[in-house]
């Protein structure tokens, strides 16, 4: 091919695909920003996983969901960000193969779906715990949370398959209309989607708009209920605990919306405005902005945990120092009572009633369980493994009067009688809910 034809081909490719390498004043700042996002995101999310895995009192349903969210963030940073950065420096030809092209689309979609479904899942858990505590109690458990997380990932992978199917390595023909495909024009993308298969629109509605509506409804309902309970005289400590948990989880939701809204907006603009004159120029800048927000969403959650959760900060420092968690299971510290942010499992304490007529410390239900249960009873002793059945401790204040005795009722997860015994107290409004 002579020099004239080579220049013509280069001009043709630039007119259709843009510059092969973006200008340095664009690609260098993006590279620096992406590098910072990659380092902080990987480090932060890996530490989140280590904190939850190493500290047994962090093994709660909500923290399992946050663990899954961290795994999704690490996955997209490892498999998505380096590839996008490579494309910034070398937009075409795509020389990484058809398999990696499809894998990139599959992982990007699946992790984004898993993230939003996980956020909906732990928000629903909090909603049930606050608005329907007895119902949440009958459904609680780490095994159930693990099953839900597994289902979330399976559904996410299944829903991402269409994107991987339609994403392929494309070529332009040159001269135009000749049918002769040019290898120098190879690029990875999704060009041929059936007109009767609104893939982008379905993805944005099912995995962004609809989840955001659900989340707004859940957090609005929880906020209203907490405010009403506080007005009715709920203890300041309980109200503060619930508010701190909601603030952190709501911050995760808001950051997710802020980071993902531009991404879905860009997709919808592509569907409906790509034929408009000048769209390509505007889309290039939108693409740069949405990419930064897209990956920043994978690094912001550990920052929020550090800013808003005292318990996470303590466990974070212990993990970095290589020591054990200072949050011992046999101590009600001031931090533990506040349950801020990351929600460790409620420590089980043996409490003696100061004004019990019989002088004994155990509640009537606890005595009945110890006398009649054929299995090994889950006690409040810290030496026993309380993580297997994950009981819920409900603190019942007698008559709500200050200074009167407080009794602790153990509600073991497989005891239907426990639920029956607790029902009158719950209906009477005397139960102070605790988070699991």
C-alpha cells in the first residue's frame, strides 16, 4: 500500500473512530486519576474484606452484604479499569482478542448489577429490622444472607450475558462499501443490537431507576418511623444507634446514585441522540466524566465506612497493626453500645436483675429454655460460640420506667415458643430493638 493510500486510510479511521491515541493533556490527567482510584479502591476494599473476615463480631448479615459489595468493587477495578486505561492510550486496533472483549463486557455488567442488588438487599434488611423487627427476627441469619448473596451474583451474571453476547471485535471496511475489512480498525464494542431488544433501556430501568425508587421508599419509611418513635419517647441511645446506621447506609446509597447516574444517562443519550449532529464530540467528553464517576464508586465506600463508623475505624486500625480486634465479645464498650455504621453482632452479656424478687439473674424464658431444651442451649457465656445460631437479644424494660429492673430475653433462632413469649411485649411497645 503506497503512502497516499496509507494517509487516506489513517484519515478515514480518524474520521470514524477518532484519534488512535488521545491528546496528552487529556490522557495524562485521566491516567493519574485512574491510578489513584485503583490504588485507594483496591487497598480500601481489600481491608474491608479483611476487617469483616478476621473479626467474628463483624459477622452479621449486613456486613456480609458489605463484604459482597467490596468484592464487586475489587473485581471491577481489577478487570475493568486497567482495560479502559489501555484503551485511552491505544483506542484501536483492539489486539487483546475476542474472548477478553466479551469477558470485559460480562464482568463490567455483572459487577454493576451485583452492586445495586446488594445495596437493595442490605437496605431491605435494615428496613425489616427497624419497621418489622419480629418478622426480621424469624428471617435473620448468616446462612440466609449467604444464600441471597449467591443468588444476587447468579442473577447478575445471567443478566449480563446478553451484553457479552452482543459485544464483539468490530472492523471497518475500506474503501467504504468494498467489504474489505481492515485489521487496523479493530475495536471492541456493541454495535449490532436487535431493534426489538432494548438492551440499554432495560438495563437502566431494571438495575438503576427501579432500585433507586425502592431505596428512596425504604429509607423514607425508615426515617419517618425513627422520627415518630423518638417523638413517642424511645430511648436516646436506641434512636441514636438507628440513625447512625441509617446515615452510613444512606450515604452508600447516595454515593451510588451520584456515581452511576451519569453512566446510565450517557447510555440513554447514546440510544436516543446518537444520530444528532455534534453528538460524537459531546459524547467524548461525557465518556471521560462518566468513566471517572463509574470507577470512583468502587473506592468511595471504604472512605464512608472510615468517616461514619467508629467500630470500623477500630477494627481497621487493629487489622493494619496485625493485632486482634479490641472489640471483645464480653465487653459492652461505649463504642459497642452506639453500633455506629458497620454493625457488629450484639455482644451477649449475662445480666442480673437488680430488683428481681427471686434474686436470680436469668429471665423466666431463659430458665424455661435451660430446663426443657433437648439441645445445647446458647447461653450468654462468652466462652461459647454464639455465631452458630446467631440469637437475637431483646432488651425489655419493665413498664418503661427509669430505674426499674431490666431483663434480657434470649430469642434463639429456632424457637417458635420464644416468638410467642415475646409477642405480648412487642405489641405493648416495651421492646427495645437491637441490631444483629
